[in-house]
C-alpha cells in the first residue's frame, strides 16, 4: 500500500535493525509498530503520518530483568 514501515532506527547513536514487526495499530494520525530488533530487544515505534516523522514510544525491559513492585 506504500505505507511507511520501520526497517532500521537509531537509539543513542546506535543503528538497530528491525528483525520483525510483532504488532501494529493506529490511533488518530499516528501508527504504532511493536518491533523486535536485531539485538533481541523490543520497542514500540510511532509514525506521525501528518508530520511524516518517527519517534520512540516505548522500550520493553529485557526478559529476566528486575521488575518494579
């Protein structure tokens, strides 16, 4: 359909390759993509179609990390 999908993104100057899109949904003018990166971490990326810009919306803690109680 010619819509934007994430393939790579930068985090703290480090280039991460999108290994897979785990989920996608839309809210108003924004489209969200839950992705796994080539280093095994998961992120939610947000595409603002009105501005044609990407933003990092969420970072998941690695499995086995300490959780808040």
